[in-house]
């Protein structure tokens, strides 16, 4: 009887491990709690106000804030980005995200919207210097308007949508520069608001640092 009970417990434990591994994670930060817990501000002046995370200084430097989730690989990221107002010292203005970032946001994959003639840009970002991979001038941000950005990362393949429109699909980094890392907000020369950040994916464990919302869902997607 004791051997049978041990065998049942072992089988149950194995089943639970397999079941847990087959579930994806969903992590969300909507900043409704008024806190930026889990974020490390690298450059720029940041605050949470009106349920949004904001860089408020309009200075022509790169503003950066990094989330403390580490070793992220494949996922779908969604976030609302609103460029409120650009600074007076430059005609360039941009805001978006840095994926597979290092802890000081000096390297990673940069995807952002610009409120100028450059539109949407996807770049590699190494030692705070960029190399453009893809650009879509027609996908231009509108000052004061909230844009919904969706990015899918799978290996070294990237796809992006803005406000439901496909910007590009299956863009590949042939050099495989950054296999994993953190996520960061990155922007230039503007007051910008971020809201409704969500990460989801079959390989993303269900996590809830700082009391943020986490749920699990089946690995089979429609």
C-alpha cells in the first residue's frame, strides 16, 4: 500500500509539472495602483499619474526605464503609447519599447513610433547607438493621440502592428544579437505616456512581481 501511494504521488507530481509547463503566462502593468514598482528609471524624469507611466521632461536625450523581469525570450507585447508634446530643442521625437534589453537599457531591440517624417522604426541598439533594420515612414505617430503597439517576438523573428495595422511581419535579425533580456520603455525629446502593458506567450511563466496581475491560459491558441 505504501509503495502504491508513493507511486501515485510521483505520478501526480509529474502530471502537475507537465501541466504547468504547458500553460502560458500573461503579465500586465496598467499603473492603476499609482506605482512604478518593478521599474528602474535610467534617464529622464518619470512619474505615474492618472493611471499612466509618464516621462515628463521634454529634453533631447534618450529617456529610459527598465522593468525588472529578466531572461525574457519569446512573447507578444502590447502597450498604449501617447506622445503628448515634443521638446523645443529638436525636431526629432519618438517613443516606444526596447526588447531583450540589458539592465541599463544600453542594448536591445528598439521599436518605436516617431512624430516626424521617419514614422515607425525597428533598430538594433548597441551601447546606446542604433542601426536601423526596418522603417515605415507612413506609420507616423500623431501628437496627443494614443497608439496601440503590438510586437511579437519569436526567436530572432519580429512582427509589429500599430492600431491594428500590420507594419511588418517576420523581420529577422540575422546576427542574433540578443537572445533574451528585459523590457524597457525608451523615448526621445518628448513628454510621453505609457499604459496597459501586457506580455503573453507560451514560454512566459505566470509571474506577478509587485502584486501585478498574472493569469494563465492554455498553450493552444486560435
